[in-house]
């Protein structure tokens, strides 16, 4: 088990890619703290991990609530005496171009997709610095390296995550802390519902993916979980400040 005895925090782990990442980390020996705003979803992920023989606990918190997030992270570090991995995954997809998107939607995107990543990393950094090691993985998106039709809030925030990741990596490598970003492409989860609605339904998005993605299909969450494991484990021990795009080839077209 390549993550034996490590403690990992995964935000947005109640469903989709976040859940898949939490499951694979637990499978490889990590104790996983499942962070999600939804109590039932967080509990379901913990249950799946425990049923598979892994170790997990839930932290039900709104990651945009600075005080609650800081208190939760501090409690985890105090209880376990360590904090090895932070996977900032919680995010939101808000549709609309410059004129259509609600300003409130843009602000929500920034708060959840960028600022919450920033704050969680800020809260774990002193713990990791004291230990002289640690891994932070930020979830960006293929939208962080591409134009994404009429999705200005989402695309802006995901580009920002990449810049933030590189800055963190450069500043904290000297403390033994690695920071990388994951850019998933089209993954078949409910997270895509805003864009599917904007495109005009499921058949439209299927046609779009068939045309734009060289592999011609969605990814499933297990195909994103393996890259997550690579990035949070010692398999990527000489990688920091890097952006791993897992998108079926969309960015090469």
C-alpha cells in the first residue's frame, strides 16, 4: 500500500471524482477525511471506504466558510498528529458568457473553485512545513487550459487554479512540500449538468464529445482516480508545479 499510515483530506469527496479519489487513497492505506457540505453524501463515501476495509471519517463543512474550515483542519491535525495530503477538489460549474452569467454565479465560482483551495492550503501549510513534507493537489480542469464555450466563470477560475498551483509549488518546494494540479476532461458525473443544460440536453453533449475528444467518449471516474493516486503518492516524488491533463486528447486537437 503506497499511502500506508498517511492522513489525507479530500474536499468535495461526497460524490463523483472526489469520491473516486478518496476511495483509491483509502485502498492504498491512507486514512481519508471526507470533506463535503452534504452530510448524506459524505457518510456514503465513508461507508464505502469502511466496507472495503479502509479507514475514513467525515468532515461536513462548507469549504467557503473560513472559520469552520480552519477549525476542521486543525482538529484533524491535532487528532491524528499529522496531515500528509490535501486534495482540493470541491468546485462548482456555473454556465453563461460575459453578459449572461449572473454576477453572483461568478462570485460563487471564485469563492469555491479558487478561494477555498487557497484557504485550505493556507491552513494546512504550517502543519506540512513543520513536518518537512506534504502534498497538495488542486483540481483544475481541461477548461483551465482551453476555451470553454460560454463558461466564463468556470474557465476563469480553473485557469486561476493553475497559476495558483505553480506559485504555491515554487514558494514551498524548499520545505519539502509538493503542489500539483489535475485537469480532468469530460468525466461522466452529475457535475456537468449545467453545461449539459446549456448545450441542449444529453444527446447534444454526446455529439459534442464525440466530435471534440479524440478518444470519442467520456471518462469514468476510475480513469481519473488513478492519476489522482499518482499525484498524491511518492510515485510523483520529483513532480511539483506541474499540470496533469487527463482529457482523452481534447487539448491536442
